[in-house]
C-alpha cells in the first residue's frame, strides 16, 4: 500500500509543478521518476549514532552551557503567561550557575512613583535584605557620576568601586571591616565593589537593572562575562516591556 504526498519537482527552464511522492511500507520512498530512495529505516546505524552523538543536546563546554541556558530564558521570556517574578528568578539562577556571582540583585522601576527599587535579592543575607528593601533611587541617582562614581565596563554596564560607596550603602555589606582595606591586586573584586547592568525596555527607557556582587574567585569578571550578562539584561528588558504592555492592554479593556 502506498501513501501519496504532493511534492514540488523543479525542472530547468520549466515552471515548477506538483507531482506525487509515494511512501512504501518497506521503508523506501518512491520518487516521482520511480527511483527508490532511502528512508530513515535504511540509514546506516553507525551513521545515525554518529549524528546523534555529534549533535547531542547535552552541553559539552561552558559556551554551550551558556547558549542552552539563554535559549531556555528566551523561551520563558516569550511565554507571557509566565509571571515576571519567575523570569527574574531564572535570570538570577543563570548568573549564579554560569558566572560564579554569589549575590545577584535585580531592581525595577515603579510604574506608580517612577522610583527604582530592589525586587530580587538572590544570595543576600537577611540583614542586608532588610536594608535593600528600604532603598529607592531616582532617575538621576541611576546615572549620576557625582553621587555614585563609576567606570563604564560596556554598553550596558558599569563598575561601582568601594572607593565611591556612599555611607548609607555601607550597611549593605556584612564584612564592613574590609571596606577600608587596600586592594590586594588590580583585578580584585573588593568588598564593597558591585557591577550594574542596565535593563532597558523596547523603547530604550531604563526599566531596571541587574547588580552582581561577591564573585566566587574574588576577581573582576572577564570581558566575556560582562558581555554575556549584558545580553541577559537585554533579554530581560524585552520580557519586562512585553508584560507591561499586556498590563496596559488589560486595563484598557
């Protein structure tokens, strides 16, 4: 018994036209010209095994782990029914697993008073979390070099060194005795240092930020890590914009 499917046959100098392709139960495909073609059942098992092993979906190195996690986050970000809080949790866990930061914070812009506040405190101590939740920033605070001296580290990131730490922010760190110590090396991530990654919406507005502290190796991150986290911030910006747009549309109904 043959199952009929239409396929396109292209001939040089002639218009494409549809001709039926036939599939037999013996695992062979009958081409329009009657030529027997191999199906999956007739492929060499060794070749099949080679392809399956070569293109396995299991990540084999750090680069593939990053891509795998990012694809998962993109899928979550695009699933609008998934709460934003779940996407933020996933973002924190990705940074923790892949880039070794033990403390990851995420802040968002309030749509009520337009201040910026911390909403995710991954890895923070209870004492520090209580202080973080009381802090709010204005738009000027977020970009001020005078209030928060910083170094740009990328298109969407900056390093805020302990040397420019405001007094009230010193309460956020558990090892306060280390804040005044000299740096042991140029690449040390000193107690009191932190890096911010700007989260911008689809219209370019600053809708939040990711803040990372306490790298497991005690060193400033390599350039590649900074770029990868900037990409995370961009993905997060799209997810936030989508959900805010959905909220606005729901209110108008």
